[in-house]
């Protein structure tokens, strides 16, 4: 169906074939017979880029003509994944290109597999940014995504002897066919030095000049972000760093030679690598350099662009809005103030008014260890002028607090930007911006009532919720072509591609036995596809008739992969004790990267692989259970995994997962949620009905209640519950470590002493929910009914809905249409 109602000119297959052949010839001096698959991928990618270019130019011409307001989505991460397949889909020529390739004896899936993932992100936050810019283009809104052109993206994960090994992700080694370098928009970025105060006669006041600094050149590359079937192409602007002076080294004296080398090193180091931490702040100077680097470059460029066609800078908020993706780009606030005051010569109040009206902040976590708090001395040394402005913002804000809450020192303690020698970025983002949003209803409520309560009380008008979403173009149309075609056939239209709530029309089919059979068969085909992937990449055979029970996401204690694997250990014990126990065969699938320095997370991966090793090699249970750890979980294999899943594990400690977005991708593909009442799970259950999901565990209120009282006593459970006791002991009696008692000792200790994530406390309730799910799967009629209803009720979770809400409540953009 894709392409039938294309707004584009009819696709010329012959011309496209010719273009591929030309590319193979002129790029590589080869023929299709001698070219490698990688070269063929590049030839196809360049040919598709040629289709994009005109739309890209055209859309921007229209933006300029209409002088349209633009959102700048500032994010340290954009987890884009592969581009080729999705670009072809959004250009409405995927099917045709697949045919062209087939005529040339090529398989489009193999060609797509040659493309490295653009993994410029860690997990949820980065993938959300990627879904958002795709939706922005599809919904006809002018937008830029701004980030860093990391030389190395998210590391590739290998499992060696059960342990994670990080391999550098050299994603640019074969070049990037889609990017375009824009050296004419290069910006100088200054670090360090000191601030000199000068009296300026003309202005009649002091001005501030940064001196003795080091600088680098920020050089942008643009990647196209193609809207679905609408002729809109926005840009993801990724900033690279280059030294300013390298070109005329010979003419420099010794001192300058030194300087040139320093610049070279500074430039190299800033864009070298993505920090692989997820939900954890590390306080590294280089990280702050990265933040200032891409923020300052983006802002300088925006201001120049604005001034080229406007003469009153006060109008900036009518044309520009900056969305801060978490606190990572919050240096936007003082940097914009600096530009307005030092370079545009505005007075403080004017500059503050403009800055406030341009900046909005999204909070993605309540995990305390993720809060960015920069040591003042580091901040001051690296960004001396920006720091002065931070001090002034803080000083003025505290006067307001003092006025509103005289002598209430706790208000200052909670809300000050500068406190105990630290710069608290979240506080700055909240104080400066006009909007603060959480990413799911429960999360926003927790922000308002607890985490940010003082701010909420002082400025309630800023607070709002924007429940996350995902793009159905990637996570259904591209990831699951069989289901996509089925949906189109059943609805009699492919309009769901840009209007996901239309999936509601599938709901009656849940009671139609033929439809259920078809749905089940599609799931089965997708399970075969995943089984093949697992066989090829992990060498493990799995049974496609078993339940695919899947937990894929970053590894973090609060996400409780440990609870999942402990439950598998418990099941294994049961099956060994009681071989005739009623149990539907299940394949337990994990995929997770651990931050390189996160010990407990790495131990959990090791435990999962150790348990997998024992269970998968025990013939006594192998027709009943298998455990698979999929290496290198990433966007491209995620697409295969979601399509093949029956059970979606969303088991975070209630209150800790701000939203989750994997939960939505599973639901869209007809998997049933097994989860806690956390993040967006709450809204998923609301949409699909609690009878079509499996919910267990403590509520967020209960969790926060225990936390307020210093936790609970896990040892009591360990002593009283014999099954849990046994599983715990097996962690340290060598059952899963060839007799070694210390391998998993730290995991054991963390549970017995503190269990901050309530794993033992929720274990029984989790086990019951899992037993129910195992039983429920036997009734294939009821199961497929549930599965269809999950797909049918997932319409709310399109990022198109989320983006329309951002536009309506925060950004106030207008749609731009092109001929
Ligand atoms: C911070 C400092 C230094 C280095 C790295 C970081 C950092 C990087 C990523 C901190 C947090 C990061 O990501 C947090 C994140 O991914 N949060 C997730 O955001 C999703 C989108 O809103 C939500 O769905 C998830 O619930 C939330 O955990």
C-alpha cells in the first residue's frame, strides 16, 4: 500500500537503477558484480539522497518565505539507528526500490543491513529525540535537531565468557552518505581564560571581554530528516570540532605552534566519544565542554540566521524556541544571556525576558544520581563569563524567593542554582524557562508533588505533562511489514501511518477467529525471523512455538533485570524439583548494555549469561525453557525483537521509570505488558484495559512511603521465603559460577542489606503475574484477542500525538506546506 497515494512524482524505476549503477561506477570504479554489499549500500544511499535533496531545499525555501517559527531540539543524544529504510519509506518508494534491487539480483534487507546504526545516544532519551524529529517532519513543522557529531557513538557490545566487552563504534569509517558538511556555518567556541572589564564610551557602560582563552571551530554537518509523504525535510545538525589554526602552521612561531597543537587536541577530544552513561551523572570536565560546545555553536548560528532577516532581536521568541532535552543543554540559558548582553548589547532585563520566552525544559528522570551538579570551580574555570551570568541569575532569583518566602531558608536550600559549591543545572533550567514538562502523567505528578514541589508551588503555570510517544513509521511500518500490511488490509486504508488512533478500528477483529489466526501467524513469522537472527548472532537454537518473554533496555538496577533472572532461577528450581509441573515452554530473552563503569550492572549481565549457560545445557528442562542474552541490543535489532515478542517486561520499581518507550513499541506490535504501575505503563493499562495486561507489585506511593522511612528489611523476606532463600543462596554457592562463591557476592549483598529497588519485596507478586501469563498463553483464542487489542489500543502512543501537544502547549509552531 505504501506509495500508492504518494504526493511525489511517479517513481521512475529505470532512472533509479541507472543512478545506482552510475554510483557504483563513479564512486568505486566497479560493477554490481564486483562491488561489495557495503559499496552497493552506499550506491543506493547516495541515489536516495538525490531524491531527498530537492525536497530538502524546497522545504527550507518555504520556511524562509513564510518566516516560520522553528523549534530547536537541543540534545546531547539522537539515537537515530539506520536511515536508508526509513528514508525510502517516508519517500513512499520502499516497495519500488526493493523491486529495483531485486531485478538487479539484490536483496533490500541485505543492503539495509550494511548500514551502521547512527548510535549517537544511550537509550530512551536519545531514541525519543529521534522519534520527535521524525514526527516533526511528518507533521510539517519547521525544526532542527542539534547535537554533536561524535566520532564514536554508543559502543558495540560483545559478550565474552559471559561478560560485556565494549568495542568502539567507528560508525563513520566508510563515510556517511547522508550527511552534508556546511563549513560556511562554522562557529568559534571559546573556553577558559579570564574576563576583562572595559568601559565602553559609546554604550556608556562596562562591557565584558573574554581573554586568554582557547578556542575551537564548530563545523556543522546536516543529516536529512524526511517527513512521511509530505515533501518536508528537516535537518539534524551535528557539530564537528576542528582546530582554527592548523592550516598555516609554518608561519607560526614557537608559541603559536604550541597553541596550534593544543587546539588540535582540544578539537579532537571534544567530539571523540559519546558518554555511555544512562541515568548517571559523572561530573567530567570534558562532558561540560561537549555541552557548551554544541550549545554555543547552535545558539550563535541561530542568532546570526535570525539577524540576517530581522532587525529587532526582541522578536526572537516569536521565531525561535529551544527545547532542552533534560538538563544536558541547560548552559543554553546563560549562553543566550551572554550573546544578548555582550554581543547584542541588551540590558539584563531585556535579555532575561527574551531568554525566558525562548527556553523550555523536559525532565526525564527522578533518579538522584542523574542530576547534573557541576563543581563551581570547574565551571568557572572553563566558562568564566558564562559563570558570571549564572551568578547573577542566581542572585536575582534568590531575591525573588526571599520576597515571596521571607526567612524560609529551606526554599533557598532547595531552589538555589548555586549551592554548596555546585551549579545545579535543573534548577537553572526551571527558573529560566517558561515550561517544565515530565514525560508521563505519573512522572509529572511526582515532579509536581515531590521532587520539584517548591518550584511547582512558586510557578505552577510552567508545569505540564507530555506523555512520550514513538514513531509508527519505524516501529511498525518498517520493523514489522507483515503486521503493517495486515493492518492496512483490515482497516481498508493506510492512513494509520499518520493517524495512529485509527488502529482502534481493529478492536472488533479481536473477536473474529480468522483475524486472530492471521495475527497469530504474523507473530509466528516474526518469531522465526528473530530465531534466525539469534541463531546467526548468538549461535543458540530457540523454539518459535515457545512464549517469547522479552526484556530489552539499558541495564540499570531500577529496571530490575536482576528480578527477572532471579525469577528464572526460581522457575528452573521448580522445574527440576517437579518435572511434570504444568508449564508452557518459554524463551526468556534479554538485551541490555551496561555503562562501562557500572559494576553492579555488569555483574547482572554476567549472572544472566551464567544462568543461561546452565539452563540451556540442561537437557532436563530444554524443551521447556531457554534463556538468551542478545548481544549488542541497538535500534536496528530492536526492530526485529519488538515484532517477535509475546510478553513485554516493564518491571521497574514503581516511581523510578519516568515513562519508558520500549513498552509502547511492544504494545504496538501486539505484545502483552507484564509490568508495574510505573511511568507510561499506567497509561498503557488505561488504554488497553487492566484485563489485557498483567500488573503486579507495589505502587509508587507505597515505594515512596517506604523510602521516606529509610526502606524496608529484606532479610526478613530472605529468612521467611524458602524459594527466595534458595535462589539467593544459589548466587553465592557456586551453582552458576563453577563453584566460585564470590562472583556474584556483591549482587547478593546489595539485596540482603538494602534492596533499594524492592526486588525481594516485589518478587512474589511478580512470580504470580508470570504464572498467570504462562497459563494465559495456553488459551490461544484469549491470548490473540489480548494481543490484537494491545495493537488496537496503542494509538495514543504515537510521537505524532506527543509532538502535537508540544506544539499546542509549548512551541506554538505553524504547519508549513510545500507544493
Ligand atoms: C548525564 C551526565 C553525564 C553522562 C550522561 C548523562 C545521562 C545520559 C543519558 C543522563 C541521563 C540519560 O538518559 C536518561 C534517560 O534515558 N531517561 C529516560 O528517558 C526516556 C525518554 O523520556 C524515558 O522514557 C525513560 O523512562 C527515562 O529513563
